[in-house]
């Protein structure tokens, strides 16, 4: 299932990805630090929601209390919970 998440408090405005069970693939960010976000997208390809949360949740950016990585961790959890409700 394709999922889109509107970010809050970061430079990227949206995160798009696919979720199949608890596996994440085809991640892309709209806006933000292009090189860093492309790298994150490659690194998380095929990872489980729990692994992504463990590695990226709570990551901050500068003075912000969140980051694109932290927002992604929130997005995959939300997508996973919503996909479970639809089963």
C-alpha cells in the first residue's frame, strides 16, 4: 500500500513510501536535504517498521525537536497502525 505523510516542523513537506505488512520500501521525501534524504531512503529499504523506529525516532535537527528522520519514524508507525485497522 502506498502511503503519504505530511511532515511537521521540518524542511521536507511530505514523505511517500510503500508498506507491506511491516516492511517499508520505495521511500521518497519531498523537499528537505536532498542528499541526506536520498541516503536515508536507500538505507531503510526493506526494513521493518520497528527497526526504523529504533534507529530514527527522536533524532533532532539543529534547534528543532524533530528531524526528517524522526518524522519518517512517526510516519511508518502511523501507516502500520492504519494498515492493521484496515485488515
